[in-house]
């Protein structure tokens, strides 16, 4: 990265991301020639990337193939990674792009709406008490599927991937405030669909 070409605000943002990102040291090691550092990154983020891909792609096997493609792209691109975002956020952006490319290429093979990972349902912080069993899980998935695309993406990134709004905004290609507004309306809409009242 050419530090001279960066503006002061961009330089400060990059420095803050680098110090806050737990993967920064692994990126530095990789750039210095330590290929095992990339293996550590893959192990750290493989499940999260797979879950992200799986929301777009119905088949486990196809999602595994796309996940592998994500890490191949990451391996090739890590040398030029600028560090303006966290490594996790950068990997999720690659995952979204690879998933959308796969869907474009396999449009006729991709039926219906995608299920949400069942393990994520237990982390639901929307005031929906005791979601359990297949029937309730199906209701929640169906409700999430009814959200507008931007609200759905913001909700999934925030709730299921536990990303801060800054990273959510970057991945959803909007401002942080817009991400928060979309999240608010997504939660409100889910409560309406599911008939949940605030306690």
C-alpha cells in the first residue's frame, strides 16, 4: 500500500482497522512468505464463509465448491489486500460476489428461497422467545424470506454473522446509518409477520 497516496482520514481508518483486526498479523505473515498463515485464516473463517454462501446456494455440495472458490480468490488477492476493512468482511464480500456469480451461471438449477442455517436460529435476538422445533424454524425462515433484499441481507449479516454495523454497511453497499435503518425495519417487519409483540 502506498501510504503517501492515502488521505489522512483514509490512513487513520486503515491504521485503526489493522490494529482492531485480529487477522492483521496473519496477513502480514502471509505477505512475508509464510503460507501457513493462510491456512490459519481458512480454518478461522471457513464455517462463516460457508454459512454466507449457503444462504445463497441451496446445495451443500455446490456451497462447498463456491466456498473453495472464495478462498482461491482470497489466496490470489491477499497480497493486494489494502486492509481498509477487516479480513472477515473482505472474505464475506468475496463470498457474496462468488455466490451471485454462481447463481447467474446456474439460474435454472436454483429453486426457491434459501434456508437459514438452523444453528443460527438459537442466536435470534429479535424478542422472539423460545424458537424451537422445525415448525417454528420454518416460520422464521419463511418470514425472513419475505423481507426486502437489502433488509434481509443486513439482518443476516448482523444477526447470523455477528458483524458490526460498519462491516454490514460495507457488505450491503450502503452507509452505516442506512444499514441501521434497514436492520430496524427488518426487525419490525419480522415481528409483524410472526405476530410477536415487544415485552
